[in-house]
C-alpha cells in the first residue's frame, strides 16, 4: 500500500509522552479510532508496551503504531521524530503535545536552578519545539493543515501549594496555545488545549491517600478514569479543521477545583 493510499484511509497522529499516564491513554484511544500513531517518549520499552497493548500492528495491511525515542527538550531529537513520522506515513494530521514532568521534590525555596530549568525545558521548551516542527510540516503538506492539542492543566488557572515550576509552565502553555491558534489560522492549523483534573494515573496515586490543600490540610480527592481523557482528545482530533475546541476542561466531578474547595 502506498503512502497516498494510506492518507486516503487514515489520519496520522503524534503523541509525546506516550509511554504512560495520559499520553498512553490518548495513544490507545487514537489507535482504537483507526489513527496511525507515532508513540514518542524517552523510554523505549513503555512505548513498545503501548504498541503491543493496542494490537494495532497485529492485523491489517499497515503498521499503525510506530515507536520513536525522543527527548522533547532537545531540538534535534524533536526534528528527527517528526521526520521519521513523515517518512513512515507521509504527513502529520494531529499532534497531542503531552510530554511533561511534575515539580522537583521539597519546598520551592530549596530547589536549585537546574531543577527549575529541568521542568521548564520539558514542559515549556519541549512543547514549543513540537509546535514549531508541527507548523513546518502541516503548512507544507497537501492537503494543508492539521490540529495541535496541547496538554495544559487546571493548574494553568488554579495551582496547588508548592507547585511553582509546574504551575508556571502550565500557565505558559496557555500562552502557547493562544499564540499558536492565531498563527495557525493562515495555514489551516487548528490549535486547542485540554486541561485535565485528577485523571487516575501514576502521577495521581497520592491523591487517594491524601494531598495537601490550600489551607494546609490533607484530604483525599476523587479521581476519574484516564480513558475519559483519551475519549476527549479523540473528539477534539476528529473535528473538521474549520471547527476547534480552544479549551476543554475534563475533571473528576467532585474534586476541589470550582469555587473555594
């Protein structure tokens, strides 16, 4: 089957941070929906596990799950990841810009500059580099255009205590989303953001045991199935390019976010 034949049948997506958590859930959802998906991340084995779990490469005429090692904080690595995807399938229709890390341990006043930069390099610079490469490809391909979905956070509007690095970068992601949305219009590139609250992943395990609240108390918080996030991204990804979800908030219904707790 030629690349042109593939393009007529299936859309191509890139998911960064695809080996675990939200990235894994979104990758599995896109693959289940028929997408060809480039699984990008720093650790190869978890990416291979996702490809195997999806079953996307065990049947059909084409390989639909492609494992690509990538460090999003490195411009050369990001460029190579996009080039490998295009070489494999001919285009990029959707980027789920997801790779990210949490805060360094301890109080922020004790963090080193290197710890701060480590979060910024992945959560902010990495997201910028992926948007940049996506633009270069999407504006030049035929049919032109595509969709970028940034993984923001409800921390982009409402932080938790002692989360300065994560919160600052997620505020910045909101700026990236708005700017890229404007800059993408002339190229038929739609850009939106999903803000997630308490999806059940390794990152939120501690919430079941209790997590610090704004008043200093520790409280258990409800979580939701991370597969719901995958469903949300598939909905956003499948819209025609003349429609866009600019902001999508999906959260555990009873988590302390709306109002004053």
